[in-house]
């Protein structure tokens, strides 16, 4: 979703209003001329990312860092190239 229509401030501002965040993202894509199919695809990508990371949102920072370290050691952490 990092295509210029959401900022870190938006993420913080909409922390308790996920529908507002999605609305802002969709409106940003509309302004950039995205088609309905492109918007749907971007939202699907976002949903996939959130699904893959949902367990992290419920855990403490220490647990998350331990998991990241473990994944990196096992070669499961994606690199920038991947």
C-alpha cells in the first residue's frame, strides 16, 4: 500500500478506525486514476499482508522481535530482493 496515498501519520490516526483507513486508501487510489480492478487487487494484497502478520498485532514487542530473529535464522524472513 506504500504508493503515496497513506502515510505513517494516517496509520497512527486510523489505529482505531480501520474502515476509515481503507476509505482513505481507496479515495487515494481513485484520485490517482486506479481502475476498480486495480483497487480491488491492492486491497486484496493489503488483506493478505494483514493476514500473514495478524498474530504479531496481538503480541508484545519482545515476542515479535524474538519471532523475527528466529525466522531470520531459519532463512524464512524475506529480504529486500525477494
